[in-house]
């Protein structure tokens, strides 16, 4: 999970809220009927997240994501389901025939207000430090809240682990100079996009560099 620093909401969303906030049906379903506002919202979320799924880190494009509510719509008070701070872009596309067993589909209506304290949100500035990744794509939490989040979002599902493993494996054969170069660029977007699983890649690159440095030091002592 990568930290998402929320920016200002798109102008069309702000204008829509001002226009409709007194409507008896003021909610996300009403917002969805305004195609221009939804398109502007979608574009802004994708750019803000550098085209990465808020939960999984999978790459997003203009057709494989939906707008997700961090606080489930089921528990939203009036206006909260159109609050920009409650909205992120997540894999997969809306109305997918079969539900995924990880990410936004797995999260569903979690957390309830009582469980909210156990949810590590991508808007939490320290969220990246709460999850540790291994070279084979596995994930573990730093505390109970992180482990609960992993379970509720299915971040340890075998399909997602295999996707991470495939992304991480090529990093394990890099030389120290190559790994250092990759690490220096891992947080720099290219054409407005970050690499999928960049937060996991960063951890593996850091470990790989330390490992290679230790090997070099060991050889120098001989």
C-alpha cells in the first residue's frame, strides 16, 4: 500500500456538491448521473495516485478501475459518500461479473465504525511502514491493525502474492549499481505513472543493496 497525499478536489466535483447539497437525494448515486463530474473525478484520482490501485498497488488505466469509498457507503452520513477525501481509485472495473478475493471487492463493507481503528488507510502517512514484503511476494503486518487490514483486504491472497513475486524477482539479479539506480528512481513518476508495486519494490531493493554491500565488505576483508 502506498501513501496517497490528497490534493484539492476537482472543480466540477466542488461545483456539483454546491449545486446539489440540498437535494433530498444528495449522495453518490446522484453524483454518478453527472457524467462530466464523474469523469473529472476519475481523472483526478488516477493522476493523484499515479495510476496505482489504492489498496493493491496494481497498475490502473482508464478502463480497469472503479471509484472506491474508504469509509463504506453503508456507513456514510449525508455527504460523506461524495467527500473527495473518502474517494480513491481501485482495481478492478465496475460491474465485474466475478468478484475478486482481494482488494476493494474483498474489503466490501469493512470497516464498520467500530472496526475503523483497525483499518490502515492509504491516506495514513505511515501506511507504507506498516507492511513488509518478502522477495517471494508475501506480505506481513507490523502490528495487529496492519494484519487485520491484510486479512480484510485479502492482500495475502495467492494471486496477488504471485503478481508481486513476478514484479520483484527481476530485482534480485541486479548488481549493486543497478539496484541503487533503480531505487533512486522508484518514487519518480514516468509520464505521470509509477511502477506497479513500487512500495514493495522499494523494500526489496533496499534489502538487496544491503545484501550486496555485505558481500562486498566480506570480500574486502579477505
